[in-house]
């Protein structure tokens, strides 16, 4: 039987407790949630650690004919990560890949405008704790880690309630620490690990960030 979280906030609180057990103080840290669902989880983590919250925008690159399958991802600061092995296996053309990268970069810019008023993420000298509500392929957190380093983070910690065991070694290559609560051998769908995995709206993300960002 799969052991599940009640919802994203419950998962975030458990993740926050795990992070606290690893370090007494996170006073030079910031929690960065990946929209949309990751921001809800990040809210609970930030509250548990007592540190600021913001969003870091990553967008999955969709496989042709299968938009649920990620072949890579883009993020802020022109960060790009491509699963080259998968691209070659699927025979994806350079033309398609370039078009998808261009489209998703525009979406990143739109979300930065919506969630941060268009302001660039600047986190010099901080520990960036990147949070998503689950990691199946690793693409969106990997590219977020690349972006966080370009934004000045001194250390990058990737934290998630649930991560597929088969991507742990890959994700670890891009961060200083990787923290999780559950690590199944295979993660077919993140939603399997939540009783409530309701869709999160842009408006919910805006509301969370408005209330938790420092003035």
C-alpha cells in the first residue's frame, strides 16, 4: 500500500521537519517554490523553517505528441537542460526542439511577470532551497538549480516530498543537497502520493507569494 500525504501543505510540513533535522538554522536561506503546486508545498516549508519564500519558474519541454512526457526544461536566467538520451531515442528534430524551447521561454517570462512583477530573481549568498511537490524525471528541478546558481545562490538544496529512486543520482549532480520524505523505486505519477492533489491556479500562487514575501 502506498503511503500518501493528505495534501501539499501536509507534505510540505513533513519536508520542513526533515530539513530542520538536518540543520539547526536556515537563517541565510530562501525557499523557492516551482509553480504551481510546488509553491503550495514550499509555503509550508518556508513557514516551518521561518525563512522567506519566493517562486522560481521552470517549464517542462514537452515531447511531440505526448505533452506529459518531459524531454527537458527551461528556467530563468536562460537556464536550459535537455535529456539528450531521450531526445535521440524519440528521434526529435532540432527544429521541434528549438520551437518548444522558444515557446516555453516565453511562458517563463510571462510567469515571472505574473508572480514576481517581472523582477529578476536575485539571491546572492543565500542557500536556495528549491521545492517541488514531487520529482518524477528531475528536469524542472535540475534547470531551476542551474537558474538559482546564476541568480547568486551560494548553495542549492533541492527538497521534495517524493522523488523517484531512479533519478536521485542524476538530480544530485546539480545540487549540494537533495532532501526527500518518500523515495519509491518508481514514480509513475506524483499524484499517487497525495490524497488531495487538486490543481493549483495562478491566482492561488499569486496570493501565497503576496502574503509570504518580505515587504
